């Protein structure tokens, strides 16, 4: 299990959406959370 960095929800890696930043995989529960993460470049 991984934690969505936007909403804090626990997500299963095999079902999660993924975005890579700084060589690190980030796992998301939804398109909305992934989009919010990608929008905020900090």
C-alpha cells in the first residue's frame, strides 16, 4: 500500500494512478489528486 500525497488515502499500487517526479513514483487514488499534484510543482 502507498499513500496518496494529495489526500492521504491509502492506495494499492496495482490499482493506483502514477506520476513520476524527481525520479520518484507517486501513487494516487484518482485523476483529480494526480492532476492537483502535477499542477503544484513545489
